[in-house]
C-alpha cells in the first residue's frame, strides 16, 4: 500500500472518530464501522442494506419487526426479531434483550442508551423503566418491564467482552 493511501485511510479514520465525538457517540468499532446486513422489507421487495453501527432498537410494532436507526429511519422487515438481533450481534453490534409492555423481546443497542429512569405515569401499566435512546423515530424513550436496576445490570454485562452467539442461540 502506498504511503499516500495509508495517509488517506488514517485521515478518514480520524474524521469518523471526530464526527462521533462531536455527536457524543462512541466511535464505531472496526467490526461495525463498515458492516452491513441485508434486510428483506415487509413489502417483499429486494433486500435493503442496513448499517449495523446505526441500529438503535429491534422490536415488534403493529405486527411487524421494526428496526429503528440513528437517522430516524424505521425499517420494517418480515424477518423475526430474534433473527435480526442474532445477525446484528454476529456483525459486532452490542445489544441487550429486554421485555416490552406486550411481554415480547425488544433489543436495544447499548451504545445508543442515553438515560435510564423509573417509568413515568405516562407509560402504560407494567412499565418499570423508561430508556431514552438516540435515534428513535416516534418517541424519545422506550418503556420496558424491567426495573432501572435490571436495565443497568444488563448494560454492565453487555459492556464486557463481545460474545458472538453460535448459530441457533439467542442473542444476549
């Protein structure tokens, strides 16, 4: 590789890190910085490419698997929630699995959590914690059945070494 090309690549990496710092976001890891996965939209068209580093949340909304991103774009897919979560984890995204107010699994990107607090009265019955996330399209927070202490324990556990689940194993 030529010295000019090495210099250009290093400068690009510095720009990405500087942009992330300017947004108060951690820089992407080498595994997620350029990772994309294909997602089949609910309309059954050709797959779209989803940048792993920009996923905020994966859950069920109105009968569909929905993926929220930092660009405030919400992508719906025919793929099950757990399958999307496994593929994102395999691509390097750190996720925590929590329980939404319908009793279903919801996966949150750990590096997109801004605030964890007790649920406010505005959330439905069963909500114990509200989590403010970067990039949600329709809300500023997500209500879950876990307590704030349980959410923080899941975040601390996810901060450890990244574990890629074996095929067929649930994401953590």
